[in-house]
């Protein structure tokens, strides 16, 4: 949903979501596609690019000049652009919680622990290399919503024995009045 609706809101050619599994980021969703072929060359290269950006923990915007990027990111972006023929690409790491930039005390801001990124949102323009200021504002809005929504989803899915708790919650037989004492004792 984030990829498809984000593409419509941003008005770009493609939006992709990559999720980190360990240190590697893998492309999980691409706008306009029901399934992602994770063995395809472009999906692997896009995952490598997302991995490099997540490791750097800094958003990048590429419009043709990669001289100002870190060497790892520069290599990954050039390989991906060569394979996909993308004109402009922006990759934003998805960070679970952000440090409040408006804190008055700088030492307090430095003490706050920030979790590592859990994925990346990738915005692509295939036809046009220009990225307007208005488009970048929309991208930041989508990034913020994706950060919260996907972060909550990953947290919800990582609950210990969550599948068991959901099954018990759906079973009306276990919590019926006559079976409730047995269920509680078990």
C-alpha cells in the first residue's frame, strides 16, 4: 500500500520499499507490481543500493552526478542506474524513531539513542531527471508515514508467539462461559 499510494501522492514513476534482514536490505514491494521477483538483477541491485544507503544512514538524491556520494553508495547507484536506466533516484532510510531536532540542550540530543534503520523507501523517475522542491516535500511526507506504518507492522509481526495469541483470541470456544475456567487453568 505504501509503495502504490506513495507513487500516486509523489507523482513519480516508481516507489519501492526495501526491508533489512540482518545487514542486507531486500526489495519487498514495488509500485504497480503484485509480486517482486527477488532473483531479478534489478531487484538485487536495488537491494544492494538500499543496503549501502541504510549502512550510511543518510538519504541520497541522485540526478546524474554521483561525485558527492560515499564510494560504496556511488558504486551501488551507478550499477543500478546502468541496469535500470533510471534518470533520478532518491533513497531514504526508514528509522524507527527520530531524535527531536528542536531540543534546546545539545547534550540531551546527543544522549538519545537512535535505532538503526529497518529499511528504505526508494523513489525513481525514469523519464525526467529534474526533481522539484514540491516533489521533495511530498517524498518527505511519504517517508514519514512509511516509517511509522512499516515500523509498527514489523514490531507487531515480531511479537513472541504472536500467531498463538491471535489464534487463541479468535477462538470463541476457549473463552466461552462454560470453558473459561478450564482455559484459565491451562
